[in-house]
């Protein structure tokens, strides 16, 4: 009789663990999908910013991106026309039209437009990040 009671207790615990694991994994997958959607939106906003603010942009390849969860700040690296590297910081409090841009002036050869225009991405090849990125 005691063996049967212990068997039911063990089976019950295993069921609770299995259900808890399933709920946790489903929630984690939902958070990752939302994070990936946010990343795609940020990349699209930055690609438009680059196209509208720099001359002769033919290709934009996003190389690295991550979000600092505590501050809501995104850090993104992009290679423009295969040779110009931009380091971009998007802060939650700033507009996507006004990111912080960093680059090495010795290597960066794009010319900034005097006034941003309303360019779109139709003639620019944009290579987005597809893999999951770590959040810090």
C-alpha cells in the first residue's frame, strides 16, 4: 500500500514538473519572438535613417545588435557598402530619427547629406540580422 502511495506522489511530482517546464518554455518563446520583432523594427528604422542621411548608400548589412534591458538601449553595428562601419546607439528616450552614431573617421568614407531627404529602401540591399541575439 505504501508503495502505491509513493508511486502516485512521484507521478504527481513528475506531472507538475513537466507542466511547469512546458509553461516556462512557452513563455520564453513568446518573449524571444517579441524581442526579434523589436530587433527587426529597429533595423528597419536605422536602415531608413542611414538611407536618408548619407549619400550613395547601396547596401546595409546589420552585423551585431543587442538590447540592454535595464536601460532599454539598443546597440547596433552596420556595415554600409561593404566597407563603412557605423556603431549606432538607440536610447529609449531618443527618437529613432536621432540616434547616436559612432565611426572611425579614418575609415569611414560616406558623405553625410546636408539635409536628410525622404529616401526609401527600394534601391538599397538591406541584410538584416536573423539569428537570436543575447540581451544583456
